[in-house]
């Protein structure tokens, strides 16, 4: 369970929200704290990008599709695994999806 503003939101055993509709910026902040991440505008840019990917494809991207999508949408400087790793260590696809309120990417350990 994740506590946000006095409400308990159900999560799976890995801390992913069970209901996409429970996500909010406040929930993202709480999830980021659990990952020891302080969200900056650069983080929010990737979170919004991930949510757009999910709306379009109905799945959370693994690392390669995330890098490619980021490069297409935000340019080659940000569409690099090193950049994403600096924002969402140790596994950008997994950690960013969690904070974005999305399901765990299928092939992320």
C-alpha cells in the first residue's frame, strides 16, 4: 500500500500501483521518495512521455523502446540510456514506469 494524502492506494508486491486511476502527481512524489529520487522538471518530462507511450500502445516500454521513443520525442541528447539512467537509476524503464503509475515493463527484472 502507498499512502498519499491520508489515502491508502493498493500496490503490488513490488510497489507498482494496481489501479492506473490512482496515479496523481502526489502519488508520483510518494513513489519517487520510495526510490530515493527527487523529481525535477527533467523527471516529469520523462514521466509524461511514458504516460503518452502507455496511452498509445497500452504497455510500459522496456529500455530499448523507451530510449528510442525518448529520442524521437525529445531529441538524441535525451534519448540515451546514460541520460535516463542518471534520472531513474538503476533501471530507468522499471523505475520511471513505477513513478508514472504504469505497470512494470514485461521484460524488466
